[in-house]
């Protein structure tokens, strides 16, 4: 899928870096989690004024949209967990989450973020 970022920063003399590609993998064929036909392009702005804690942090609404392809109660693996945006979207939509992060700094940021969500403890 493609994430269309209409508020991406322009680069003089270059093409605007307005899209990112989303990779999805599964062990075997996914059973349909919805009867809807989901779009191949999702449009979400990078929210202005929101302090991101990770350089490549994604908007939580984008992750919630992407998770529609997975069943509630399913388990999501994020091999680049960063500041735990995917984990937050999983918790908000009734999915389980496994995250991997090489950086101790971002691991701590992710733990703090998740602990601050109502009713969640590590």
C-alpha cells in the first residue's frame, strides 16, 4: 500500500517526498477480516504542531486504518517499533502487539508511551 502524505515537506529542486510504501506480510494467506474492499492508498497528514519523538513516526490514525486488514484479537509484529505508534494503534483496536527495537533510547520511549495509555502496564 501507499501512504500519501499531503503535508510532506517540499525539497527545492527535487520531487516532494509525499509518499511512503507500506509492506505487509503474513504467515500463510490472511483470512478476510472485513467484507470491505480496503483502498491501496491511504491519505493522512503528518500532524502539524504534534511533537514527534521519532524521526519516522507515523500518525496513529494511519496505523488504525492499516490494521483493518487484520482480525481483532490478532497479533501484529512490528520489527521497527520505534516510539510504539503501531503498538498504540493495536491497543486501541483490540489487537495484540509484538515489537522489536534496537535502540535502548526508543525502547524506553516506547515503554513510557504505552504505560501512559489508560489501563496499560508493562
